[in-house]
């Protein structure tokens, strides 16, 4: 599959709010400015952050679906096998501030809740303060450290000139931070054994859609290696978000990738592999299945996100990298929105 690589800044939309044809393709850096306009109640925007190491995973999201804003926080303790999640929903996208690029400030505020994503020159500061998180006071602070010229996966996929999506998957950044409940620290993230991941999305989506998302990063000695795989949502668009991260460089995957799993029992092992070569051959064993479902009148969303461990082989330029065990996730999401 030949995918156009973008090398210079470009706007996502025309003045009329349709897709700018020059934006279609992929890039190693987030060159796209997401100037969404018009398309009343159809615009989708989100900033999803996840922080993890071998013992703990913490995630926070600000999303604006045009007719509603939603903020959610969850964490999973791999060692103690404990999980907590809480969601806030407000009508008409109020109390959110999401801008046009990943390097812009994002924030959300509501009663007893404040979330801030503040990019600086070489790092991003993330703060969560939620006084009513399951009856406790949750505080989390993170510094995400960006290596100079770190590459990422930035894709504009289009179903039509009126329906399209920009996604920036930035992963493998080092992170330092801590999570507290009622002023008691429940976990501390330490560089270089902890990683951060950003999913930045802006677009005009079809009403019915589903997708898979698979990602992990690990260190093998001094080598940092990871993968980002997407499925279903880009079918037929001529583009994918599939890529390997080696140290701070992106290697785009252009061959077909198969994702095999049991949608009736997500806790069973998954397999992710190249269908035309031996470049990707991974097995994923879930430790926990996070299921989040919303069914609100004309809106339906169900996500089954499996948190667990990857093993297998990734081959880059004929060099095989053996993955002995890497924390990450694999998910299926179905939406009517």
C-alpha cells in the first residue's frame, strides 16, 4: 500500500469545513492544524493520555463530541489487580477547552474536577484534581518528557470529503509523576521505566463506526521498541495508523496486519501478525478487561479495552527484535454517535 507522506504544515479543512485534499496521508510529526468548522453536532475532538509501567496504568481523557463533553479517569494496579474509573458527561461540549494541535493547551473544569494538559518546550505537564472520585480526593501530576525530534504517527484518513479524521498517536515518551488518593500516594512513575502515550483526535465521523487499537512500548536493554496498530476504522481509506517505534524513530507498516481475538470473551489471548511476511508476530495476554458502555438516547458507545502483556517478534529492516513481555493494551470500540 502506497501512503503519501506529508512533510510540511497543512490545514485539515477547507473554508467550507470539508476535507482539504492536501491533508490526506501520514506524517512523522503533527503537521496538521485541525481547523474544524461547520458540521453542526458532528465534530469529534479528544485528547487521551495514558501513563504506565509494569505495575500501574493511569489514564485521563477530555473529549468534546459537539453535543456533549465527557471527561474520564481510570487506573489499574497490575500488582493488586484493582481498577477504578469515573466519568463526567455534560451537554453541548461545555466546560472543555480543546484546540487545533497537540501542542496546544487543553483543559476541563466542572464541579469538584479540574484537568489540565499544558505543553511546554520539551515536556508536557498534566494535572488532575478530582475531589469526588468514588468518594475520595484524586490528585495526579505528570511531566511527560519529549526527546528532541521524537517521531510519532500522524494520519489523516477520509471516508469522504465530508467525513474524515486526523489522529496523532504519540507514544514512548518518558514520564515522571504520581497518583494520590486522599493525599496518600498510591503510585509513583519513574523515568526511564515509565512511558506516556497521547491519542489526539479531531474529525467528522460517520454515525456508525468501530475500531481496534493496539499499542505497547518497552525497553530491551537500552533499546526502546513499541508498536501502534489500528483496525477497522481506516478500512477502504488507503491509509493506516500502523507503525513501529524504534528508539525515537517511526517505521511505517504498509503491509496488511491481521488482528485475531474472541469478541465474546475478550480475556482470551489475542494474536497480531503480518499476513504477507514474518515482520510482525505478536501474542497479547490480557490481565484485565475494562468495559465501558454508554447508551444515551441517540448515542451508543461500548469499549472493551484489554490491559496486559505482549510477547513475540517485530522485524525492522530484516533485524528481528524479540519482545519478552511488554505492558500495553488491545481494544475494540463500537460507536453510534
